[in-house]
C-alpha cells in the first residue's frame, strides 16, 4: 500500500509545484499578487485558477484513499484486490490531474472523477467485506 500512497503524495507535490510556478508566472505578467494573500478580489487567469482548484481537490476525495490504505495496513488485510483497486485509483487521479491541468474538458474530467470515486468506494466496500472474513 505504500507505493500507491507514495504515488499520490508525489502527485500532490507535483501539482503544488505547478501551482506555485503558475502563480509566479501570472504575477510576473501583471496579476495583483495580493489576491494570493487573502483570496479576495479579481480572480487570477484561468490557468492559475485551474491549478489552485485542482490542488485543493487533492485534499478532498484522496483523503478517503489514504484512510483506506491505512485501514488495510492496520487491519493487516492488504491483498491483491486492494492493491489493484488502490493502483487503479492512483492511475485515475493522475489522468484526472493531467486533464485538469491541461485542456480541462469538463465531460472527460467529470467521467474520470466519477470513475475514480467509484473505484475508491469499491475499495472501501472490499475493506469492509474483508474485515468480516478475517
């Protein structure tokens, strides 16, 4: 479980670094840096805002992923199915990030989001079922 968890941590740091780079870029292009101090006023350009919002998203649904991984480790119930579900979730989140940080097509992005959410729900169902089989 550490490999999928570490992959999600790496994704979070990459998106965070991308966010920092894009913020600095828009400020150099003339955007008022004070927005980032209080998050009030005129919104930043789309490319920067997109990255900001995606970074925030990495602290929402993925929290349930980390909890699921830790739960399987605490219950000593890590198995192939759990690893596959964790891996599929992480791959889906990488795809989701790639979409959100590039063309950001809503229909595709939302389908990937729903798919990864269903995978995560399936992971939790598997943990729940496996805990009764121990």
